[in-house]
């Protein structure tokens, strides 16, 4: 049974997606999608348990043996990502449409749920597959679904930003495919485990270095690594909040996973960081992202854009962890992927609650929301604390490991820069807090607390930022195990 | 009750009080009653820990392991015991005073105020009991964020600006320096636990010790060491009970307590004595003592003057820590208690003057002692304690601090202490002299309300318009705590040997 878990995790949402469209009724589609997401989540939990107890899971698709057949392969790293993606989907789907100002065009709801399930299937596919070309296929499945999801928004800028995301995303996908093609040319295999072995013989080759460069640029675009992040603020800020929450918490995280796979599994840390010294490029770019993203966030007038720019900065923290090329560094990166997904997903849902009431996510219009929507704004404050990295939230755990990794390498200035940039988060979070709590609400506006079906998923995610801030057994435990595997250090 | 239960309970009472306050928001009498009962319960619980600590036991409680090797762990040692006693003890009278002040002043949002007030005390106790640097840092930040709504209570633009300075300095120093120092310590020594004799001996290069000490000293922004002191005067926009809580008890003492505790239990006195790693900190502390005393002389606003006096007095404790001698740290520990009681008296008085006579500027307080004899009498006693004259508590802590300076052959700092005492006479006594010996100005209580427009909006001038001759004290709930605090200043002089005996183990050796 355990061997079938990974393929079930992909097939459940993939096959349910068209069924969802056939349901046609808004409510039926919604409850069906929720059920599917929670079943997928349950499968992900079983997968993680199986991997932690019995080691890697391998599954030969259709019974064809690799390297010719496609192999699904799940170790600690994938299992963590699988859990992350499916749990976020399960929670985000609970988010109700709200009373006023629905963000999805009328009559499109079944399509919306279908696309969300498709995106989920694609993302899960990327995380479980052990085949490089298969990654590209699932990447396109999830990307095409997410372009459409962004375009579904009621915002009149939505189609345009979906289109520019499509251009950038396709560029990224193409770069990635070129890289995979070169690898195939050099080694004659697409199976990742096989590639790892065969690439070692041709490490000196310029074609292989070019392949690595193409792969990294391709992934970099989709991961929004500074300075390839331009598409992200537009895409996130014009999409419906639920979509922003889902994509921010899953899509970039899965791309981060692909980057980790390519750098550490396919090419190996020794080649990438010791021979090629990729850290000379990755570290400065990460630090620039941390400061550039946060500084840009400070000057935003729209809460969604603010959070999107903050995401750019947070991706910087994640890639910085990789650039240390140490077990602690990779642990920090992976932990932050998980933690950031929780807080950013939660915060975008907060925006969803606010937008449903105000019909806008302009910060200036949030005057007095602290009184009008106390539970929603409390969630924002807690999520903000997590972004800042206040102790007892997940952000602190990430920061802790990141700075430890810097100190291990003897890089005291980098450690200081990490902490300094997190102070910038105080500035952009507190700008919103001041407006929500210190300014009087607009008298005529009829704004009340968000309904339960919005508050519940929001607080599930926000609450988990506190829970995993104090109980790090699962997050740090799995991330550490994954990091050891990736760095080739046996536990 | 077991040790762990006492520790948990004493932090739980204020937290429960916060919940009760939030629930009873619509019934002010019940609400304030509940929080007053909680103050007594908290203090009663804390006191039960004293004999155990005195007998050499170290009550401890581990809640959970947050990260491998990093746990939420509490352990009560003498220094933390003193701080917990001070914080919970003074909370009793501050809570009463706050009721008198907030009602006498018809402040808005009193429920929110008492909620965060109780939360802050819970955080302060968490700091006091912290058994490792992680726990200390956690509650340090909780205290920062839970006091922010108190500083900005009035919600005016001035309050908002002050809140920015408050949060800006406290958060950036704690994240930028303190957290870095904590992580560095963990990296160097592999542990975050507070241990007698320190955990860093032999783990750092000689040149790294002063740098790490600097990160700690400036990182605990709550200790208000110059140049990171600006938040303290800025926070003066808060209602006076907050100023009393912040500037005498919870927040500032959390800062200097952390510095002392880190010096004693992380560095260890011996490590700092070798190679004079803390010499530079002595000079910074001495500079802060003198400069802020001089600045206090120039302030006409009573609360601002008291704020700068606090900065100077806090630097005494940092100086005691930096001296890194037995008598020095004991003197610092005692000064936590002595200054707390003395300064809370003075802040209570400032608040009482504001409630009863709507005066904030010292130059307008001529003859006020005749109308408010109890308040100004207490002000005199508090002042003398801050100056350090017997028979008041403040004299003992100064005595030990001077002894500590002599012990380490840094006699120059005895001179600094004496000079600072003279300066404090210079900025505190004029208030008393004006109050008792100057003739009240003829229009002192009519038609000058416009002067205090900055505090307008919340004043109920009409209520206080009729100031006749004779006594006109603040409400009873304000005056009674003031008298209690003043009595405390005297009592501490005669009971200081108990405090000294309690603190003796931190000097090491004995």
C-alpha cells in the first residue's frame, strides 16, 4: 500500500478536477473540491509517516522499470513538500466566498475549483516524481492552471498580469526544458537518480555547466529569485486573495524544492559550491533580495503588493540558506520554506477577509479596522510577528537556523545582515498596524467582522505559525533529515 | 506546592487576570477588583519561592523543548527572585494607583489598558525566572510588544510618534544586537543555560569578549544605555501608571536585570576581570550616569526629568555589572529593588499632581506642597532615596556599588557615584523646595489650562476647576499607594541585610 501513496497523491486531485467541472453547481463543486483536498492531505500524512519509518518510497509508473519508465521517488525532502502543498490546499479551499464583493467572476466557481485542483495535482506531481522531464510536464500543468486562476479575478488588471506571468513563466519553463535537454544529450537518461550517477563522469564538460545555468535561470524565474522577480508582485496582487494565498504558499515553494533537487541531488553540493562557487552568486543575490524586497514592501500602498514584495525578500532568506552549502544552511532553507508558506498563506487569507469586507486591499482604507474586524486584524498582527521573526513564532525558528548557519561559516557580517533585514519587516508590518489601530474608521462604511468560514482557515494557518514556532519536532526534524540526505551526510 | 507549580502559577495569575479583565470589560468594578485580587495572588505565590531560593535551592520548570538544545526553561536564582519580588510587589500598589488615576482622569479604553498591563507583568515574571537565554529573549520581546499599546494608550499623533521610537529602538536593538549575541553564545558554547560561573570561559578569544559584551549591553535596549536611551523619555506620553510601571518596575528593570544576569551567569565575573574586558562598559555607564543627570537638570517637565534620572540610575546597575566584582553585582542587584521603590514613588507623585492640579511643568508647581502635603512629603522621601541618603534604601545599594568599584581598583567610579549624587540633589530638590517654600502664584489654579493643551482631550477640566485654598489631594486610591511606596523606601533601609543575604550567592565563591 505504501508504495502506491505517491501516485495516489497525484491522481486524486488530477482525476477529480474534471469531475469538479461536471458538477456545475457552485456549492457542490466547492464541497467536492474540499473533500478531494483533504483526502490528498491524508495521503500526504501517510506518505510522510511511511518515509520517516521505512525510508524512501519508489514507484514504477505503469510497471515500466526506470530509467526508461517514469519513477516516482519520495524521500524526506519530497515528503515535507508534499505535506506542505496538500495541507495548504486543504486549508485554503475552506476559505468561503464571503458575503459581499466576491473576487471570482460569477458562474466561474466550478471552473475555479477545477483549476485549483489541477494546479494542486501539478505541484504534487513535481514534488513526487523522480524524472527530470516529468518535472517539466507537471510544471506546465500547474503553471497553466495558475495563469488561468490569476486571470479569473474580478480585478480589471487580472488578465493583463496573468498574461505577463504567462510570458515570464513560459520563459522559465523553456529555460528549464533546454537544461533538461542538454542533460539528456550528455547522459542519455532523464531519471534523476540515474542522472546523479552519470553526471559525475562529465562534470568538467562545458555543456553540463551550461545545462546547470539554464536550469537555475529557469527555476529562478519561477521562484522569483532577485532580480528575476518582476512578475511576482503583479501576479499576486491582482489575483483573487485565495489564489494569492495558495500560490504564495505552494508554487514558489515547490520551485524552491526543484532548485534544491537540481543543485544538491543532480549536481551535488561539492560540484556546485566548491568547483563552480555558485555561492559567490547566490549569496549576494539573496542578500539583495532580502533588503530590496523588504524596502520595496515598505513603500507599497496596497496590502497584497506589500505581502508580495515581502515574499521576494523571504525567497532571499530561503536561497541564502542554500548558499551556505551546509547541513544547517539547507535545514534553515527548508524550514523557512515550510514556515513561510504558513505565514504568507495565512496573511493572504487575512487580506482575503479584508477585501471581502472593504472591496479593496488599499492600506489607506484600513483605517480603524482594528476595532471593526478585531479577529482578522489580530490574525494579521500574529502573522506579522511571524514575518518579523518574534520568538514563539515560526519566523524565529527559521531565523535561528539561518544565523547559526552563517556563524558556522564564520560570517558574522552576514549574520548581522540577516537580523538587520528582519527589522525592515517591523517597519512594513507596523505601517499597517498603525493605520488599522490608530486611525478612526470611516463613519459611513459598513464593515464588520469576517464570517466564520473565512476566519477559520485564516486562523488555522495563523495559529499554526504559533504552534510550529514552539513545536519544531516535525518541521526541523524532517528538514534536518532531508538536509543530511541532500548533503550526503548519513544520519 | 511544588517548585514548578509555584513558578507556573505566579506567571499564570497575571495572565488569568488579563483574561478576566477582558471578559469583565463591561463591569468596571468587577474588572478592577479581579485585577487587584490577582496582584495579591501573584505576590503571594512569588513570596513562597523566597525561602526556597534562600536555602540554596533553585526551583526550576521546563515546559518544552522548542528546538533541539533550546528549551522553554525556568529557573529561579537570587537575582531573578529579587526582580520577581520587585515586579509583583510593586504591581499591587501600581494596580490600585492605576484604578485611582485612570478613573480620576476619565481615561478611555481602560479595559484594554488593564489587559495589557497584566500581560506585561506576566512577561516580566517570565524574564525574572528565565533559565536560559532563549526564554529570556522570548519574554523580553513579549514585554516589548505588550507594553506598546500602553505607551500609545492615548492614540494621539504624539503617542503614535512615541510608540514608533519606543518600538523602533527596543526591537531593533534586541533583534540586531541581542539576538545576534544569543546566537553567537550558542554557537560558541553549545548551550544557552544560565550557569553559575558562566558558560563562556575558554570558549572565546580574548578580543571577542568585549565585542560580545557590547552586543549584550547595547542589545538590551531596555537598559537605556546611551546612545540607545531615547525610547525612555519618548514613552512619557503614556498615562502615569504606565510610566511608573515602565520606568520603575517592569521594562527598565527587565533591561538591567538581563545585563546583570548575563554578566553573572553567561560571562562569569572571572572572565570579565581577566583582561579587563568590561572596562569600556564601565566608562560608557559612567558617561550615561553623568550626561543624563545633566540633561535631567535642564528639563522643566517633571516626568521628563524623572525619565532622565531613571536613565542615569539604570546606568548605576550596568556599572555594577561592568565592575564584575562581587560587591558590584550585589550592589547592582540591590539597586534594582531600591531604585524601583524610590522611582515609583516619584512617578506616582507626578501623576497625582497631574490628576489633582493638572500641572506637568516644574516651574508651575510653586507652593503645591501646601495643598498636597502627603504627595509632596512622599516625593521628598523618594528623592532622598534616589539621591542615596540614609535612612533610605537607596543609600545601601550605592554603598555596595562604591565598594565594588574599590574592590576592582576602579576608584574613579566612586567619584562618579558621588558626583552623580550631587547632580541628583540638583535636579530633585528644587521640586521639593518649590513645593514647600515658594508662594503659590495667585493664578496658579485658574485659567491656565490652555498651557497643558498637549494633554487636552482627555482632561476633565471642569471637574477640577474649583481649587480652593487648603488641602486638595488626589483621589484616595492615588495617595494611599504613594504613601505605601514612601514607607517602602524607609523599610528597605532597615531590611537591606535580608536582600544582601539573598543576593550573596551571585557574587560567586562564598
